[in-house]
C-alpha cells in the first residue's frame, strides 16, 4: 500500500515537472531578442517591384521598417475609372515603420505610418517626366496583422531561421499633397476632361494591402 502511494506521488511529481517544463518552453518566445529580414512576394509577382522589411523583436514588442520600390499598377489593378481612361499608376517608392505587440509567438499586431509617391502615365508610354500627367505624395496611417511561421524551427541551426510571414494591412490615406485631392486634365484617349483622385496604396486604390513575405530570423544571444 505504502509503495503504491509512493509510486503515485512520484508519478504525480513527474507529470507536474513535465508540464512545467512544457509551460516554460511555451513561454520562451515572450523573452525573444531577434532580428528578421524579409522580402515581399506580392510586389515582384503582381506589381513588378521590390520590397524589403526589417524587424527588431524585443520580448513581446516588434519594431519594423519597410521600403518598397518601383511598383506598377495597370489594367485590373487600377480603379475601373482609371482603366477606362487608359492610365497606369507608378509608385517609385513607399516607405515607413511600424510598432507592434506580439499577441502570440506566431501573430502580431502593428500600428503603421507609411509614405507613398504616386505618378500617373498613359498606359504603355515611357515613365519619364515628359510623359507624366500628375504626381503627388500621400501618408497613410493604419494597422497591420502579421503572421510568423518558421517551418524548420525544430531542425538544424541553419534551417530554423527560415520564416514565412503572411500579412493583412489596413492603410487609409490621411494626408496628400494633391491639392483638393483631385486633378482635372484633358485625356487623349477619351478625348474628354477627366479626373485623377487621391488614392489609397492597395490594388484598385483600396486601403487594404495583402502580402506574403519570406526571409530569415536571426536570434540575438541572451547574456548568461
């Protein structure tokens, strides 16, 4: 009888220690110190451009800076009205930062101010100053939800840092250098007076921006 009780106590202690160990492992991400470098896939695949993003992770906080270059919107990626006018939108740069909080190891939410440059041309024409119809800058301020998946986290050292980061962001425009937020001009395609209006930075001039990025996460060694 006493032996059974002793064995039961030992088993209970073993279970408690095991659960405690798993709990400590599960909480380790809250004390992470990391640097992530990511490259967007949406920009080169759908907008013929390039985007790089850097993250600094400190415990549950995340700080980021991202910069995109040479994004082109035309055809089905511009508004119906711009498509009718035969207009293409070129974004030579889009840049900004974000400050966020890691809700879980694999998901974080960020507040993000961003700045964008918009240039408008007739579709198919060379994108130079002589052909430019109008250009302006905007600022957007919104929120982003980001995933963080490391498929080889439990593998060898060199593979574990590989990461995939899907994201959905809501970036409404809050300021623009376009006077009155619209520009009137004579369109040589429609042979009529048309308008170009301030737009949001997403496809089809929406404030919604979707992306999937791939990159690598570098852990900063903790002091012993």
